[in-house]
C-alpha cells in the first residue's frame, strides 16, 4: 500500500489525532484514499486470485 494514496500508516497517537483532524475537514481526500485502497485490495496483489497463485506456485516448486 502506498502511504497517503491507498492507506495511512501512523506511528503515534499524536499522529493519529493530527491525521483525523486533517481528514475530518477533507471528505474528498478521505474518499480518494478509500477508493484507491479498495481497488488495490480487490484488483491488486491483495486479491484472493493473486494470493492463491502465489501459494500454488510455491507448492508446485517444492
């Protein structure tokens, strides 16, 4: 996941509060991150199809 593009990664409670304040007033930014994150999970490397392919490739190589 790409930080601030598809997800948020926080290191502290203070950072969480700052980010929450920022996003509370910016609905379009929240929606963009949600949409991109969902797309990455359903269409990208986090999709079940991709995960199963990795598992089957590992099994076939062993």
